[in-house]
């Protein structure tokens, strides 16, 4: 008689043996696609030669608004990926904020070594502000959805 086929697909984790112990390997599927894509877009946009972005939109230059929007998207995507049943919204928001800010600082440091780019505290500040806004929006959305 043929072996029975399981009726349900694998769940979130599947135990594996590694170095003589049992560890759980998480299913790193679709929830990590958005933050990885946003991070890749930010990296590429940060190291290619700058385009003709300029001018101002209110009190902030367009460049800083683009930085804030990009890092709001990154922090929001990270918060969505990090939010699980086992992890609180506050912890996911804190981790996503810190991750987005660290990524922004890392990108600024990379730009310091690129001849046509430069490290900018204004950009780092805009990245941080954007990460704060993105994290706050996702945290508030999740709070309202729980009601």
C-alpha cells in the first residue's frame, strides 16, 4: 500500500537537526519579500549617480522628503514582517525602527566611500524621521485592527 500523503502543508516551522541539536527553522516566505525589496531599492538609489532631484516642497528639500518616504516604507515593511503572534506589536515596532535606522546609517557610511556621493547628517535625520513615521503608522494600524 502506498504511503499516506499528508493532508496539510508544512506549518510555520519544521524541526531540523543541526550540530547534534534540534532547532526550528522559520518559514521565511512572503512576509520578508517587501522589506528585502524596499531595502534593495534604497541601496540601489543610494549608490547610483544622483539625478536632478532638487527644489523644495515646503520647508524641506525634496531629497529629504524622498529619504523620509523611503525609510518610512522600509520601517513599515519591517514591522509587518516582524509582527507575529509570538511577538508584540511594540516589540516589532521597536525592532523595525532600530533596523531601519541602522540600515540608513549603514547606507550613509557606504555613500561616504562613493566618489559622487557623501555622508549627510540631514539625510540620516530624514531617514530616522521616516522610520519613526513608518513604524508609528503600522503600529497604529495593528492596534486598530485588534479592536
